[in-house]
C-alpha cells in the first residue's frame, strides 16, 4: 500500500521512519531541543539525510548532547573530533556545538527553562499550517527570525532564521506536514 508523505521525503527507509515518527511531533524536553538545535546547525549546507545518518555518531561523540559535559570540551577534544569520520569534520560546526552547550548552560544556570523560552516563539503550542504542497512551505518566518536573533544574543551560533525554521518544523513548533501527508492531523 502506497503511503503519502511530504514531498521532501525520499525513498530512504531511515528518512521515511524519521518523517513518520519524529519530524513535526511536539518535543518539550529541554535537552532534546538542545540536541536537535545542534544537529540542525550541523546540516547547514548539507542534506538532513546526511546528518540523520550520522546522528548516532554525534550522540556518541557529543555525550548524548549533555550540555554540561560538552561545555567542558577543550581544544584537544576538538582536534580528536576532527579525526572522526562519523561526523561532519568541520571545525566551525564542531566548535558551534561546544559554544551552544556553554550558552545553554549559562541560560539555565540563570534559572531559565530552555523549552519554555523556545516554545514562547509560537505562543506555547504548535502552529498548524495547511500547506497543500511543498512549494507553499516557507524557509523562514518572522518567528524563526526572532528565535534566531534571540539565540544569537544568548551566544548560540549556527542558528540562522532558516536553521531555526527547520528546527521549529522538526520539533513540532509548527506543523508543516502537507495536508495530503498521512501524518497531517495526527497530533
């Protein structure tokens, strides 16, 4: 039986599984949001499938995206990570995860909740769009621009408005499953 999915999903089984069970489903756990934001930053200039195939390696080499551990990474650790073929060996991207972990830790140590901070950009609940085709889906919005600006002010990087919108889609802040997708309306 043919299953109708969003137009960006390839025939790759990993991609289909990600689309069907992860993408667009509301995520409220602060550390999961941190991990996804970091992974979306790794995607810059690459396909999401490339990062998705390396996700387990990122989890292994970045302490399951535990910000308190990553924030302690030093230049020796960066050099070791540059030798790991299982991740994108881009010094700026590797350093961005460390920088983001430090920014995250500073934010939460001030008594802030990262999930609440992020979800406030959409009023605390998912924005449900009704796009009929992939061509109607924006690559950024005023909300993703505001999120990008706020994250950069906190010290995060690789969080431009397009990355922030992809993040918002992935963690269910916006439901951008097209109306003909079998996932539309599931949550």
